[in-house]
C-alpha cells in the first residue's frame, strides 16, 4: 500500500478538500433522510452511484449491502444491544432517551448538566437510569498539579463542525441505542454501519470536551515563567489513522504531529502530512517526545502495541481515547488503560476520564494521565 500524500477519498469523483468539507457542513442537509445512509455518504464524499468499494473492518460490506441491513431495522437481533438477566433482548429505548443520550456530547450542551438531566429525568429501574448511572460512575476529574486543574468546557456558543458526531447521533436513532450499561462489556455484536464510519472518519468520535481538555494540556507551560512567545505544547498522535482527530485538533489551534504505520486501510484521509513510521521507532528517534502530549486514539491490542508506546514515551501527558470497560477492544485485552497505568506507570496520575460517544454495543471514554513531576 502506497502512503497517501494528500487528503483523499478513494473512488471519489473529485479531489477531497477537508477544509471545504468542514466549512460547508450542514447536518440538516447532509445527514441521511429516511435512514438512507448510502445516498448521504455518496453525496457527502462524491461517490459514484455504481460504487462497489468494500469497507473492511468488523465486517466486509459495500454501501449497498449496508443500506440493505439498515432496512431490516431491529429484525434478526440486529439491534440486540440490551438484554435482561436471562440474556433475553429487552424492548428498545424510546426516542426521547436516545436524544437525551446523544445530547450529552453536543458542543451546544454542558456535559455535566446533560448527564445530570439524563439521570434526574429517568424513572427508577429503567434503561435510561442504568445508562445515566453507568456514565456518571465513570466520569472522573481531579486536580492534576497545583497549576493544572482540568475542567469540562461550558456549552459552545460558536459552531463546531464535526460531521462524525452528527453521523454518530443519527446512528443512535437508527440503531435504537441510548448508551452503554455495565452489561455492554459482554456485547458480542456490532452493526454493518460501523465499517463505513470507521473508514471515512475513524474508530471513535472526537468531541468538544476532548478538544477542550487537549487545549488545557497544551497551554500548561513548563515551570514559570513561560518562555516568551511560547506557542503551547504540541501533540504527538501515534496511530493517527486517517487524521480526523488531528485535523479537528488543528482547527482548534493545536499543533499536531500525526504518526501512523499504515497498518489499517482508510477510505478517506483527512490530512496529507502524516509521518508514516513505526510509532515506537519514532519515539526513540525523537527523544521519547518529552516535550509533547502523547495521544492514542483507539490503540490496538495486539503485539503489546499500547504498552510499548507508553514505555517509550518520556513526556508528562498521556491522552487515550478507547474502551472504558473490559471488552478488550482497545489497549489491553484483559484490563483497561487506567488499570494498566496504575501498575506500570505509577508516576502518572489518572486526572480525567470523560465519556465519548459510544457506538451501539461499545463503551468509550477519553482518559488523561499526567506525570506527577509536572508539579
């Protein structure tokens, strides 16, 4: 596979321009009408009507096949995300509960307030109450150092173009998903829409919360006083994939170096300056990236990838977007990233864990760790 040298969408009839795509993004016009994802994606990325591209991730499917499966709705257990104690599928959540869940991650809401509302407006022993309790129990923010106390942002007044969030929110409605619960860790099914999202946007949705936390870390200067003209701490994303996270962070004013080993295939590339290199090798050649924030988005489980990267990193700030339950889908097969860090990286403090938009059957969060020597 030859590494892409510029943003692109494989099979598109036009040169892909990410900035134009984001600047003109209007979810009211672009999102699926009548759950027609095939037409929506084809229009957004200017794909031919005869498109036969095979999306290979958790399944191997074409857009036509995905649309056929969407048409089945919840038949054949396709929406079997929630089960009772006997393993029997329970009725799907009402539309209002799905909307309340997706609104948590909207930049136009306060995450803390939206989470409280999710729980306070839930009847006892309902699915909504279980989702709210689960998310609230995993939300974690603590002071990192005397000069760094992370906080979630207030609701954003200005637009924040993030088509992945909008498509994800549509998928929650279409797939009858209102968020993770403890039993989600045992969920073995996924849906055919996921390969389409993965290959166009990436494995997990970035949020305004995630961007704001990264901004706070980047602004945390070396010991005072800050050097004159100090531009802020840069971000090193190892395993940057198609660059969607990197691009949104850059649009928020952050300096991001994206490094990827071309292990995975992407239909859409959002940036053109990815450094195609083994991540561990890159860290060793660049002083362990001591002056950078390390970002890992959906780090792979195999070959101890996550552990080797974290051991090779010599900086003070680690941010990981991945699973927060024990399904072994990211990072480590038998434990969460937080559990591994407690044992292997005792000089880092777990200062934040914030829910991320979870695809149907998944349970995702953003983890932040800060080395105690930063005090």
